[in-house]
C-alpha cells in the first residue's frame, strides 16, 4: 500500500473525512463540502460556520508582508466564505501560534490589521486560543455568520444551461505573489500598478454585500468563493451540482496590470487567471433570464461582474474555449499535498 499523501491530494483527504462523517444532530443542514457548515437556528434563520488556517512559509512569508496585512488577510479569507453562502459575518474566534522570535510591535500590527478587517465587515472577536510556536506563525480563524434559511446559497444548486459569472478580477493575486517572490518585471509596469497587484494578494476584499444581495434576491443558484483558482473552485461547484461548464477565455476579467506583467515576461495571463488562486471574488451561476438583474446588481454595488460561460450536462467536466477551439482542462489549483502544485490546461480531448 502506498502511503504517499500527495497521491490522495488535499481534496481527497477532505473526502476521506467527509465519507466517514455521520450526522448526529438534525439541526445540521449542511456539513462538509461547502464554503460553510449550515445549522438551523429557529426554522427561519441559519448559522453559518467556517474555519481557515494560514501557516508561515506555506501561505505567507513575514518578510513579504507587514504584520497588519497578515492580520487583515487572516480575517478576510474566512469572511469570503460567509459571502459565498450569501450570509452576514458576525463573530470570529482566533487561534494563533506565536513564534518565539516575534516582536511586540509585530504582534500589535497583526492585531490592528485583524481588527481593521473585522470592524470593516461588522464582526466581533469572541475568543480563541494562543500558544507558542516553534515553527513559524500559525493563524486559524473560525468565522460565524447568519442568513435567512431560505436565502442560503450552496454549491449544489446549479443546473445545465445556466450562466456562469465571476465577480471581481482574476489573476491579480497570483501576479502579486510573483512579484512578492522577488521576481523582476522587465518593464512596462509602473509603481502604482505593481502595488495594486501586491495589494490584491495581501489585502483581499471579500464581496459580502454582493453575496448577500444575490442571495436575498435569489439570483444565484450556486456560488463559491475564489480561493484555490477558477478551475479548481468552479470544479467543486460543478461536482456538488453535478453539472459541467464551458468557460470562454476571452470573457475572463483580467485587469490591465496583470496583463502588462504577464506580457512583459512572455507569459500568458490566462494561466494566472484560471489557476492562480487567492483572488477571493465569487463564482456563481444564474438562470438565463436573471442575467440582466445580476448585471444591474454589479453596477449598483460598483463591483465588476463578468459572464464567463455556461453550465452543461457533462457532469464535472470543464471545457475552456480559446480561439474557437474547445479543450477539456484539468481542474488543478492550489493543493497543499500535491507535489506538482498548480496545474496547467490539458491538451484538447481527441
């Protein structure tokens, strides 16, 4: 028997636990397999719960970011999960492993960034746990929120023939990470654009108002936030909804600084857009007749919303349309246990 966890992968490990999980409580309506667990509160409202972990030298390097930015991002990535369910975030629990070489000023900066993000989104810090760490900074946040039960948006509600939308832009966070890793830009990228990309990686802005509005108006049939990459996250939505999808490469919202940086390096910005991850926008599906109302919501909230494709009956298969050629693509995004990391598009299926 092969004991190599990379063969199972991050999501295979999740499925290992999910397949053996047993529900003992009838008030649990959604367990493993969505952005949040959902628990019934009173028949009218639901409690949403999510948790995420950030580890030094896995998710970040302290040399890359100010402590305040790390505090902000630690909260933001969890708040984004609440947004993906159409909920309102309300409370947070912080678990933090503090390395022995961390200074008081750094911890204070982290606390300020965490406070800034929590206050921006109306979240109370309710408790948690602190320990000493011998192997870098470790942060785990559990976020709770609420939503009217009839408004909760899951990953599993899409049907064939619906529109696929992206809210926000794609690839900027991956481009920012490229710069943070010390890579140089040959030219064409000014200082403001460089900082825009770096902020996209270090200071994501969860789309809570948009997620809640789409849920309240019942415009999104299925939704997920963009954490692991478009192909990977859309793949999870397709798996849970038992649909496939066709994505148009020319429709993907890639900001100009991302394009400029990729072009200057001789790279295709499409790779960052579909596999880069950590954009923390939203991917969602709607009925065809709701396309105009969705566009209006984006305009009212001043959030870019792009129609990027449609769902199909080809279960769990995602196809990418590039230059009038259709290719089935691998759905690899970020996987903590895979040896190869982020994936590349496959060759066209014969």
